[in-house]
C-alpha cells in the first residue's frame, strides 16, 4: 500500500499504529468475560511496570481521551478543601486550569513563556508563599511546543514542601523515563494513543495507592470518579460502565510491542533518532525550531513559519497530505509555528522521506527562504 493510501501521521496523536495493533481490534469481547478481565489486568500491570510503580501505585484506566483522564485525576485527588497550583507553559497546562474552573476546584497558576521550561526554583518560592496549596500539576512534555519540563526537579521541590504532584505525562509516558522509584508523584496520567502506540479511547492514570484510598467521595463527577472506578475494578476485575474493548485489545498488543522494543529505553531511542533526523533535515532546508535543542523532547517539534510570502500553511499542509504525510498546525500564542511529530510507528527512514516531501513541496510552492 502506498503512502498516499495510508498516510503517515506525524502528529501528537492519534498516531500511526502497527498492522498487528490494528488487527488486535478485529475481535469482539464480552466485557464481563474472563478473557477480557485477564486482558484488562495485563494492561494495568504493564502500565505500572513501565512506571516502575508496582509496589506503590495502582493503574486506573478510564474511557475517553487523555483530557477525560486528567479531569478525572484532578477531580478525584484534589480534596474539596484542597487547592491546586497549576504550572503553565502551554495549552495543556492552561487546560488543567480550565478543568478546575469548570469543576469548581480552587486553583491558582503560574505561567512561563511557552518557549521556556518551568523553573523549579520559582515553584519552590511559590509553595513557600502560599500554604493553602495542597497539590501541584504540570505537564512533563508540553505538547504545545514539544518542550520537556524538568519534572524530576519539580517533583523534588513539591515533595520537600510536603505537597502532592499530579503529572500530565500524556505525550511522554513510555518514551521519556519517569520512574516512581526516583520521582515522587501522586499521579501520572497518559493515554492509549501517544507513545504507547495504541488506538485512541482510553486514558490511564498511575495513582499512589494511599492517596487514592483517601480520595473516596472527592469526585464532583460520577463517571470521572477514579476512586469508584478503581474500587469496582479491584472487586471483580470489571469496568463500571461499558469499556472500549477493542481499544484495550489494541493497547494490550501495543504494550507487548513496547516491551519487545526494549521498553522506555528502546522506544525513547527510536524517537530520539526520529527527532534528530527531523530537526537536522528541516534545518538543512533553512527552518528554525521554536525550542532550543537542550529543552526539546523527542516527541514533537515546533518549527517557525517561514516569512517567505510564498509560504502558506494551509497549502503546504494539503500538498504534504497529497504526498502521504499528515503534519500538525501550531498552537503557540507567542510564535507562528507548525508542528511535526516524531512518535508512533515511524522510523528515521520515514522521517527522511517526509523531509524530502517537504523539500519538493517548498519547490512546488516557490518558497526560497525558510527563515522565520
Ligand atoms: C494529548 C495530550 C493531552 C490530552 O489530549 P486529548 O486530546 O484529550 O487526548 C493532554 N496533555 C498533553 C500534554 C497531551 O499531549
């Protein structure tokens, strides 16, 4: 099958999946049947293993996209008399703040520029100055720009001040190391369709067991109550409400592939090579990245839009789709950018093909200067 028939997704997700992962969705599963209960238990155990959190945490899956799991995590873990400090350097940080506003959760925020990582020193000062803050939330990789936040240092500061950390690791989990043995956190949230390379439809939260035990009755929502979801699953291995059975079957297959690839180290290495091939290739065409290399996560890269008057993103995008490559618009408020992802069932040879398609497309459009 040609690229044009099955385009490569160079996006933040959903992503290009393997044939085996898609084929795992070709069966029907009884949601209360033993085979599905075992599959579900295997998925939950594997997620805990990836986070090196088997002894301290539990994995609670939830129907929906990643945002559903973030909303459920915040709503379940922040007590009614608690207050969340949200560390913001992009859209996903801002979304957590919005979740609090809608749910009536007391929250405060500190914003950094989107092109700057969160500064743990400032977080420390903020926590000292506001004793009412009980929980802190931050994105590991802020997918808005692809910037990597120093989550280990942030976790250190939060733990030393006796507060609890909720990590949106949606776009980093499974490819960027984050171990519960080294990094203190109450929750890490991810989803089936990013670095785990499954189909979209399940959010996954790794939650510290004692924090979840204390969270009974916190939730402002029935369907987003992770304590209740957990309790039900512990009782009989079943989901409270209809599970996305095929999505879980695909995730089970995708997790086996993750392990075969060498786990977080293996997957991270491939994405790292993809990212280098992408950045080197695009720079050789004259493009500039939005984020300095030392803060760039190997997940997605934001490129600055060329100032050449012949460059038009909509036309550029459509021409790349016609060649079999789906890229992504930008999302920064400060800079005009577009994004190209490095994650999914994609290897460096695919990335070099994509860069070659960009080169031809620029020629077709008459774009000579890719400087911003
Ligand atoms: C993808 C993503 C989410 C969740 O987005 P959905 O569209 O709900 O899946 C949240 N945070 C980050 C950092 C993400 O990359």
